[in-house]
C-alpha cells in the first residue's frame, strides 16, 4: 500500500463514501489541512458533501460553506453554458461534441458534485472558421493568446475552448494512429438530456479515450489531481470488464496507454472503493502507489508545486540525454524555438534568444513576478517523474501490431 499521510487517507475515504457509498469510518483530526488538500485536488465539493460538520471549527465551517455555495453557483452557470453552446451549434448545423467537463460530470452520482472549469468542445477542422464566425456574432470574446490545437473565447464569465484537435494526442509517431480512433467521434456522439439542457456528448468509448489522453498529457506536464482520478473512477465503475476489454484493450495497447489505464483502475479499486476488476490486477502495485504519490504531490494541474511546470520542459524536451547540463540547454533551446520559430532556420538567433529570455526571467524573479527556479531541484524532480512515467510505458509504441 502507498505511504499515505492521515490527511490523504481521510480525503480518499471521504471520496469513496460520496462516490461509491463505501461507508468507511472517517476521523477528521486536522480539518484545516483537509480543507487545503481538498482545494489543491479540486474535489472539495465531492469530498466534503457528507463530512461531519461538527469536526470543523465554526470559522472554518463558515469559510467552507461560502466557498461551496459560490462554487455550486459557478458550476450551475457553467453547466447551463455547456447546454447553451451545444444548442447554438446544433441549431447552426455545426457538427460538434462537448468533451471533458460535463461529459465527465454525468458519470457522477450527482453531476453537480464534479467541479467544472473550462467548457471544452470539439468541432471538425473544416467547420472551425464557421464556428468562430458564429461565436463572434453571438458576443463571444476571443482570447488573444495563441494556443496549440484550440482557440479560446469568453462569455458570461465562462472560458470556452474550441478544439480542432483532440487534447492529449501525443507528439510522436503514434499521433496519426491516435487520431484514427476519433474519425467517428462526432458521428457516434449523441444529444443527451440533462438538468441544465440538451448537450451533445461523446459515446462511451470516445469519452474514456479522451479521459486517458487528457490525464496522461497533464500528468507529464504540470500534474493531475484527485479530480482526474475521480473522473476515471466513476466512469470505470459503470463498465463491465468484458465491455471494457472489448472496447479498449486493443486500442490502448496500440497507443501505449494500457498499463496507464490498469494502474489508474488499480488505484481506484484499492483506494476509492471501485468494484474490483481483473485487468486492474495487471498493474504493478508499486507503480500504482508511486503514481498516487505523484498525483498528491502535484495537485490539480500542479497547483501544489509551481516547479512541476518547469519540470515538464525537462521531461519532454530534454529527455534524450542523461547529462543535466545538456538537458537544460536542450530545454532552453526548445523554448527559444517555440518563442522565435524563425530561429530554427537562422541559428545565430538561438544564443541571442537564450540570453534574452534568461535575462528577462531574472528581472521578473527580482521583481517578484516569477518564482525562483532552482535548477538542481527541477532536474532531480524531472528525473524521478520521468522514471515513473517510463514504468507506466506511456505512449510506448508496441513492437508489433496488437490483434
């Protein structure tokens, strides 16, 4: 079993009770620390729903009630915005599907317990310009910042991400193979009735695959929190093992996600009370426990440790060398390439870019606008995380076709 501290164990027990009626006995010895951890993991609506109110001092209880009520109101507004957007696109004849957010919430015993964030939706790339024109006409305000594979709009206090690429598709030789599984994403989607309106949502297979891709992507970057784990737990609980294997075993093995799915499910079974399934036993429990520890260390999108976002560069761009100095130089060079694409062709610009961005970062650190980066700490953390992800065999290309 993982070496969990009392706060972590309590939080998992509360989630198990809420999501799966596990009826675990819970003792809250440090309510303030529990509240902080539930916030970091973006699960306080779920975890504290049935918590003993008497375990919390009055001042903290008042703060919790305020935050819960405010977030519930935000959740409702966001859910309504999901439905309004889907209706708008549906009426305009634009093929689309809502992904992640409410597509995950509907699997919860009570959808409002799932803390919502951005409103993500996918449209066929051929309809992107038409969709953008429609959104602008309806008063959506575009975000100026450039993003890969999606455009961002804001309206009514919500952030909308228009995706024309599935989030989490690996930047590797597996990319096209991964995309091939989504050619019928919109065709197999369906309009579902919810308490907040009609929404076009993915089918069972595509929702599960998007969950895994999105979770794997953020795991190797800033990090994932318990909210992502809960999304997988409530989803996997509803699928009989025979159905899961029929849908996923071949695709996930072809995409290098089978071990990851087994480990996530193993964690859900052993720590959250999900009904045991055979494929979870294929996971290495030590790797699962290391993954759970990594999850707690990062929090939702790395909220608990800013350094994790710095480590992400080292994990991805700098993973081809064991030399710390070479890895750091590789990372910084890739950053210059991203900021100044022309430097890929005009190589003398690279050292100029390195000097410029290093100096700019130093100025921002001195001004208190950026946290100080400790290179040795970042490198050590990146190395440990890389070793874990290699054990998960994330996006490993199988040596031969899986049939």
